[in-house]
C-alpha cells in the first residue's frame, strides 16, 4: 500500500498520533485516545500491521499495540503527518 493511502484515513492518522506519544499501549486505551470505536481501530490496525507500521502482541486477553519506530515507512509517515498537522494549523 502506498504511503498516501495509509495516511489518507483519519482513523489511521489518529492512531499514529496517539502511538507517537506513548509508543506502546493496549487497544482499549487506543480506542479512548483516538475517540474511535473498537472495530474502527481493529480494522485499521490490521492494515497497519500488514504494512509493518505497528506490531500487535497478545498478552493474555489484552492486545498490546507497539509503533515500529525503526521501520523507514513509519518514519516517513510520522514526518508526513507532522507536515499535515502544521499545515492545518495555518
């Protein structure tokens, strides 16, 4: 998937912003941080995991989401998101 397609989703943008602040969290907290539904987050996380942007670990019944900061694609997405946020403030 192209980077433009990944960042085109408002939900994925919110996920990236939230994870850039905490680096790792559980899915329920991510739902709260993004003010989204569990299904929206889960669906978008599946896409992001396939792209190597996040890693999902199961810890008992809890799903832990970790932003893959060492992945070049993640670095580019975070830079693009930063530019978009700066532009939208003007």
